C-alpha cells in the first residue's frame, strides 16, 4: 500500500492536470466556434493556423477523455472507500471474544 506522501503527491499533481485539460478543451472549442466564420484572404492566415492547432488539441484530448473519465471515477471511488473504512471503529476486546483472566 502506498504511503501517504505518495498519495498527497499524486492528488496534488493529478487534479491540476485534469483541470488544465478541461480548461484547454473548453477554450479550444470556444475559439473554434468564435473564429470559424472568419474571412480568410491570405494563404498564411494566422487564424487558420490557430484553428488547426485547436482542432488537433481536441482530437488528441478527445481520444483520451474516456480513459481520463474512468481514471477520475476510479480515483474518487478509492478515496471514498478509504474514507469509509477509516471511519469504522475498531472492534473491542469483547467483540473479539478475548478471554481476560486475572
């Protein structure tokens, strides 16, 4: 079982990465929607180049979204299960049926 330092490091590292991916996905979609109707008269249009980058980001992140979703659900389930088991009281000596002789 991993120690608590490792768990804290994983939580501190994975949650910002997931948030960053979510923000990147939303902002890329917003940029594509906002700039999809621009008038392009040049061959080397910077807006078209940015649109291609946003589409590539969405394609790459989109294929990883189901895996990331399963990982987040698993992570939250494990955290919840550990919280439930840590709240359980320990069994008393009577429940363990320990014989106490003088």
